[in-house]
C-alpha cells in the first residue's frame, strides 16, 4: 500500500490500513463515521483482526500507517505483527477507543514504523496552519472524552491488555513536526487512558501493558509517554505496566516552528 496522491494543501488523510468497529457519534463525536448509519451496538460485539506482513509506504499529509478505532460495546482481539510502515505523515500506528465499555487485547510485535512529521507542516482547506503536530510512532488513546459527548450516566468499565515488543519506532524523520508548533508531540510511543472521563457512577479502568525490547528514536519528543486519568472523576484505575529492555535515542534537534531548536527534551 503506497504513494498517496498529495493535493496542494497536503490534507490527504487516506490511511494505509484501517480497522473500525462500532464507530458512532454517541461517544465518538466528530470522529465517528460521517454517515451516522453504523451506530454502536446495544450488546457486546467481538471482533478479531490480524494485520500481518504488510508494507505501507510513502503516505503523506496526515495519513496513518495503521488506524484502529474501537467504539462502545466492543471486545477487540488484535494482532499486528511483522509490518513495515515507512514515511507516513501522521502516526505509524494509532488505536483510539470511544465509550465507557470497551475491551482490547492486543499484541504489537516485530514491526517497523517511521513517520515523516508531515502532519505538523500541513495546512487545512482554508490555508490555515495545522494545530496538531502529532506524528507519533505509535499512539494509543484509550477512551478519552470527545468534545460533544458525555459519559455522565454511564458506568465506565474499560479493560486493556497490551503487549508491545520487538518493534522499531522512528518519529519525525523529515524534521517537519515542528513546522507550525513545537515538535515535542512527535513521540515514539504514547499511551493515554481515561482522559476527561467524568461519570456520576463510579467506574473502573484496567490497564495491563508490557513494553519490551523496542527501539525508539525521536527528534524532540519523548521516547515514551504515558498519561493516566487526566481530568477524571469517579474512575478507579488498576494497572500493571512493565517497561523493560527498550532503547531510546534522540537523533537530531534541528528546527521548531522555523527557528533553530536547541533545547534537548527528556527522553521520556
């Protein structure tokens, strides 16, 4: 899968490989399917996806290499293994979940992901600079509260079990993430869970993650970032997270928003 056609504003967003389950407006807001026909299910839906041995090359603009979106009442089993994703403009791999009831059991192993940073240099259809320079190697956003949605009357019950091992991540290879704003959004591996969830009913998030033997290179952003329960209310978190035998490296510090970038940020 290769070679997106790039228009003059670099707004191309055709991702390489995309997985969607129950992606509806009730919890996904503007990130839902635009036809609003395929709503989320009222009962649990189990979906299994294997993404194996693919090459995704030279997708510019704000395209992701592999894009996974999981709506409410989904149980997802996913295996992403031995894929090569090179020169994509946004995330190498992204997994977003929407809603208060989601389970994901995933293994992400032996892949190669590199991002150019092109999303940080993008202009929208009106010619305005892109407000989000994010162009991570891998980004997991686990059921944050999306603008225009609510979980006030829901009991949050989220369960994530993730293994991330033996991968290579290189973020912002073309030094573009800082074209319009700070490049430190170009992170190697980023995981956020439960951001902004505010319910009147006490709920639970379980997060088990093993991040093992990965090679991570970033220009200015952190090699690894994790943010849990930011701006949350009435949510209990149970987690066991192992970060072992990874190699984090900075490879240059050229420019930030067109100016010389001289401040070396923390690795993680």
